[in-house]
């Protein structure tokens, strides 16, 4: 497959230009372009340039406000809400982040909800900067129904990812970010695009029969990871990123959505904690390192996020390779 090599800056510029041509103002386009470029940089191709046509479709259909002006409000001393103004999530996250960090450093623990946003990205991107500021952080977001509740037959939950970050003093934070489906839908789309078959147990076709064909799973539904356990996590995400914060559940998001291929309106829930204020300011970092040391002492084990960090080093040195087909699609936008 022919590849085109781009720098991270070139990926961001391509994305920004496309978004501005379809109605985003500079701030909104730059925030989304940054998220796309960082995804490509870290080898997270399912949430990089592949998503640009969806972002553009959502602008073209008028579903998303490309000139959104997100606003942060304090609901309680340790509770913030970002009103997303119907825009894509990245600008709302960017505007809310410093407020969340500042409040958490005073209160020890703080939550931030984001409402009236359209989220189409990987969650590590919003967790990592908060962990880099020295805080533990968690985030979760729902989408449209794609995952069957354990024992059921019909998609009800979104792929509902949840991410967690732990700060380290002399190393990049440890961040895991995982869908509550066995595999994120973006990964299934990528497999379909690349003509690959899926491992067993990822999903079912429209009739509910197990299949390894990604196209059939996209017409059918995904299964939750770990059976009923992942199913409960998906349920928790619906409650936190929907019911708790006054935003839509995945089923409600689907009813409202115009199916233009872009992200539906929804919400996001974030939690941050300052480990220096939990009573062991001198010990937490060392104890965390002890755990990581014990984990890595076992052969064949790595920390979550390490693959992304390796990909990042590689892209920063040698640029990013994207397929000619993907590149031509983006130029056409
Ligand atoms: P993966 O299953 O690929 O990875 C999940 C996590 O596990 C990552 O943090 C990964 O780290 C880690 N990991 C993988 N293999 C190992 C290993 N052998 N040892 C230790 N850790 C490991 O991700 P998913 O398919 O579940 O999700 C992909 C992305 O899709 C996520 O970023 C998620 O946020 C996004 N998503 C977004 C949605 C949205 O609506 N916005 C919906 C659903 C998903 P590493 O990166 O280092 O491999």
C-alpha cells in the first residue's frame, strides 16, 4: 500500500485547513486539528485523520457549531461544568482543563462535566495533560448504541471508553484508555478498511450471530469486554457521562442524531485528584513507582500507554506515514 510521509505539523495543518474550509473558526479548528495530529503521532490511527471526514460531515450538516464558544461555570466549590455550545469537544476540554487543575489543587478532588459537546476522539488526549500537571485523573464518555448489555440481544451502550492517568515525577504519566467494548468501533472500522478479520468474540452480525467480519459487526453489535463485568462498566459510563450530568444516554443521543457520520451530541465526565493532598505527600509517588517496578519485573509485561509513547518517539523522529488513499481523501475535503 503506497504511503505518504508527513510531519506532525503537516498533519495538523491539513486537518485545520479542512475544518476551516467547512465552517470552523480558527480556535475550534486548531483544537480539533491538534487532537487529530496527536492521535496520528501516537499511532492511534482509529482517532486520527480517519475521523476528519466525520468531523467535516457534522459541520456540513449543521449539526455541530464550528464557532462554538465554550464557557466554564462553577456548580459547587469542587464541581465545574463546561457548556460546550454545540461544538466539538476539544476546545471545551482545552478551556476547562486549567480550571479543573486549579480547583483540584485547592480542594484535593474535583469533577468537571462537559455538556452539549460532540466527542469523536481518544480519551488519553484529555487525561495526559492533567496527569502531567501532577494530578490523578479519570474521564469517560458515551456515544450511540453499539454494545449489547451482557445477556441481551440489542445494542444499548455506546463503546463507552474510560481513561485513567497517574502522574510520575521522573517519567511521563501512566495512562490507560479503553473502550468498554471488547474493541473500539474505530478499530473495527479500521479493520474493515484494511480488509482484516476480527478476533473471536468481538461482535455479532445484525442477526445476533457471532462473526469475525468487521463489516458485519458494524451492521450488528459489539460485545462488552469481560462479559457482564465490562457491561457494568459501560452502564456506569452511561450514568456518569449522561444521567449524572444532565446529558444524553447513548440511546437518547441516537434518537437525536442526524446520522451524518459525525459524532452525536453528548457529555463527558472527568474527575481529578491531587495526590499531594491525600495525606501522604511524601510517599505516593514512591509507592506508585514500587508498583510499576513490580509489574515490570515480570517477563512479557508492559505498562499501558507505553506503546503510544514509543510510537510518539518514532513519529517525532521519522514523521507519520499515512496511506495514499487516506491522504487523497483529505485533500479532497
Ligand atoms: P486498546 O484495547 O487498544 O487499548 C486499551 C488500553 O490498554 C490502552 O491504554 C493500551 O495502551 C493498553 N494496553 C493494550 N495492550 C496492553 C498490554 N499488553 N499491556 C498493558 N496495557 C495494554 O483500546 P480500545 O480499542 O479499547 O480503545 C481505543 C481508543 O478508542 C481509546 O483511546 C478510546 O478512548 C477510543 N474510543 C473513543 C470513543 C468515543 O466515543 N470518543 C468510543 C470508544 C473508544 P497502549 O496505548 O500503550 O497500547
